[in-house]
C-alpha cells in the first residue's frame, strides 16, 4: 500500500510538471489546456453544421462533428506528445522512484482529463440549448475510455520507438493526420458500402467512434462496433507497449 501511495505522488508531481512545462505557471496557461481542444472541437462542429445543415438521420451536424473530433484530438495528442517523451525526461530517471511508466501515465492522464472535460462541457451545453441528452451515458463513456486506453498503448509504443530510433519523431505527426480519414471520426460506418465498411472495421478506431456515437445518438444513427474485437486490440497494444518500454530503458540509462 505504501508503494502505491508513493507512485501516486510521483505521478501527481509529474502531471503538475507536465502542465507547467506545456502551459506555463500562469492561470491562463492552465486554462488553455482545456480551451484549446474545446475551441477546435467547436470549430469542427460548426463547420460540420454549415456544410451539412440537414444532418444525418436527424443527428445535429454540430454534435456529430464534436463527438467525432474530441476523441480523435485525445488520440492525436497522446500519440504526438509521446514522441520524445522519454528522451525529454531522461534526467528524471536518475530518481529510482520515477519509472518510464509513470512518465507515460502522467502525460496520458493529462490528455485524457482534458478531452473528458471538453466532452462533458459540450454535452451539457447540448442538453441545455437543444434539449438533446445522450442515449446511453455508459456506452458513451465506455467508448471514450476504450479510445483512451488504446491511445495510451500506442503512445507507449511510439515513446519507445522514438527513444530507440530518432527518425520516428519526424514521421509520427504527419501519420496522425493521414490516419484521420481512416479513423471513422467523421465517417459513420453505415454510410459506407458493406465491403468498405468491413475494411474500415479492421481498424479498431472506428469501433470506438461508433460506440460513442451509439451512446450519444442511439437509434438516430445505426452503429457498427465489436467491443471484444476492440478490447483485443487494446490488450495487445498495451502489452506490446509495456514490453517496448522495458526493452528501451537500458538504452536511456547509458
């Protein structure tokens, strides 16, 4: 129990350090950690509303855009922030209490907390202004949690790969943008021909987005997702990520 409390304090300290490093010590900097994704999500939602005024099956285009973009923001943020995360914190490894996993957890928790707050604010606003309540809060939250766990596993792999091969840092950012059309963030699976749908669903990401849309819109928008399949991917990438971190630590300590 004492060990868990110690690691909890370490992760909390790393979380504060990460926020200070990224956004400064002033209050505006800390608030920006929430405003940045909120502004981007609202901009994407507004653009979707302007381009698709009729909506899809009665789904408000603004809400469709926000529910799609906010989780992808978390995915892209966790992956991009993971690149160089270990090399940037190498000096912390001289403290035996600090583990590579603690560094990754602090970054992952920061990004996860940001997106969770943004979604809560946007959905609360939707309930207040347009009277739209989530069809199933557990399904909506479950989809988000699965997305975050998957992103965290990939982030560990990216962090380890960047520590082992410096060129990885240069290709991660463009890859996260290139992956957007295939993520299912803005493309509902029911809009695709069956053959294309099957190909898209080989990628675990559309399952997370479809699950969140199902939790928000319910029967308004047909959803296609397989939770056991998605969980299999989550377990696989997290186990591989843990192995990659343990494999790369000796190189960082030299």
